[in-house]
C-alpha cells in the first residue's frame, strides 16, 4: 500500500495527553471528516442491483425469432407463386393462338405441314401445359428427322428446331426406290426437281426387315464406299448398283458405255480387287465376245461371266416411281432391266500371271453366231417365197394397199397371218 505524501496527524492530536483541555468541536469535526474519508472507499461495500432473467436463454430466443421470420417469408413466397400459377393457368395471354405462333427452323426435306401436324394439337392450349418431351419424340418419328428440340417462350410462342438426316444411298425396297442414311433409316424421295443426288442403288433390302439388319448392311456399304474413294480416284461414282443381299459377296454394277459389268468383290480388300477390274477390263473386252460379270473373290484366279441365266430381277417399278427416281438422280442403268447371256463361265488365271482366252472357245462362239445368222436368212427367204405364191389378185392387193380396213374381215386375217403348210396344200389342189 502506497504511503501518504500529504500532511499527517500527530498522535497527540488524536490521543490528547492527560491534563490537556479537549477541544471538542475541533476534534469532532476532524473525526467526522476522517470517518467519511476512510469509510467511503475502503470500508463500505457497493450495493448490486438485481436483474430479472427470463425463462429461455438469449441464444434460443434469437433462433426462434429468425425461424419465425423465415417461415413468414416462405409463406409469403408460396402465396405469390400460387397467385402467379393461377394467373398463368387461366390468363389468355399464355395460349397459343395459331400456327403463326410456332416458329420452325432447319427444314429442307421435311415440310412445314408435317411439323404442324404434330404440333397442331397444342393450338389454343396454355403454353405451360404443352409436353415438350413428348412432342420431341413425336417429331423424331418423322423419317427425315434425325433429332428435334422444342422450346417455349413467354408469353405464347413455341420454337421447333429440326436436324435432318443425311442420305448416303438409294435403296430399292420392293417396287419403290427410297433414300437411306448410314443407320439404315429409309426416307422418301424429295419432291421432283428439289434436290438431286449421285448415289448408287442398294439391292437386297426387304420391306419387313428390322432396322438392325439394315444398319448392318449399311455398315458394309459405307466400308465399300470408303475404300473405293480412299485413293482419291472416286471409284464409287462409277457404280450404279451395290448388291448387299449376301454379306460375304458384295456385288457392284459398274456403269460403262460399252456395257454394264457386274463385279464380285467378296467381303474384304474392295479397293485392291476393284483396281484389278479397272486395269484389265479393256483387255477382257477384247478377249471375250461379251463381258457381263467378273468374279474377283479369289486370289489366284478370276471367273468371267459366272452368273448363268442372268441375275434375279427385283419387282418392276411403276412409271411414277421411275420418274421420281430419275429426278432424284438415280442412274438409268439401275432402273433398266438387263438380260445376261447364259454363257458358260470361264476360268482364267490371275492378271498377275496371264489372261488369255482359249482360241477354241472363241471359234465355237463365232461358229454359233454364223449358224444362227444363216438359219435366220433361210427362214426369211422361205417366208417371202410363200407370200408371193399365195398373193391376192392385183385389184384386191391395190385395194388392200389403199385401204386395208375396206377389205372383209377374213381377207384382213389372211393378210396378217400366212396359212399353215397343210392349208396351203389344200388350197393348191382345186
């Protein structure tokens, strides 16, 4: 405790000696001041004010307050959303009035009427109740549509975006010619004169086969086209037909001004085998009377004209189908029916060694042609002689030449048909 630096009171002043007169007034005043000074800071205790506390802690009360405020806010938001929902459900502003409120983009081969046919049921309907996912699936069922997207825009507009398929070939299905993409999906030909393609026609597709079967065939077709065009020569442009009925024997019909040739390419190495055909086709045409097919599936030999009796022809096309196919770019060789000579198949070595036709076969073919020509000439002379012998009189002949319809019906029949030898002999006897 620090020492006091002020004035001090002597012991004599506090405790007076005996015989000394006591100054009561002074002593009383000093003692009073001393008592007040000593008791105030050191001797007297401070009084505490009592605080009344609640039943909940302060932290809990604060949490309850914030919770009540959040619940009130949520209720207000819910009421606002319900009011907006009720307004959007019943307001005429959110209804699709007509097809003009449906915006469509990406149309090339798909017509607007096909899209409106799917979306037409939503005209007059609230925009918020249109099932966009369901409409998307319905649009993708259109053959030309690969993918579609449907979006809504407030207050009452719809936007439809169409992504069309990319055709890679023509396909002959029954008596029709259609377009087909790389996945095997069939599509109708575009309107006449709208677009023209330069694809070959795929044979071997049946109307009732599943999509997975066509997809497997199209995978082979794309591999053939890729290999034929890989060297930069664009050999695929020379093809008019690709027969995929047998996956292990791909046959291509080559368009040639000297005559179409059916080439068997097998199931692999399409480019190497086709190059053999391109290199030796002119040599084969000089060696053979008619070159109609070549089988290049084997490594050490080549078979010329292996298709005896001709190939099986598909169902005939209607006139309208032929016109639409020609307008779309189908080559005439794929549309015309061609007959193959029933020639005997000839085996010749691979072009890497030798490629010479036996002279006996050429000689026999020339002799057969000479005999057929002589026989036809003899028949023509015999018919002319018979016609002169049984010719009608000059007057009747002149009348027949001037007006064949004026003759009797029997005379017209006689003029058209020559009598049999037995009837002619009976007429000569009278």
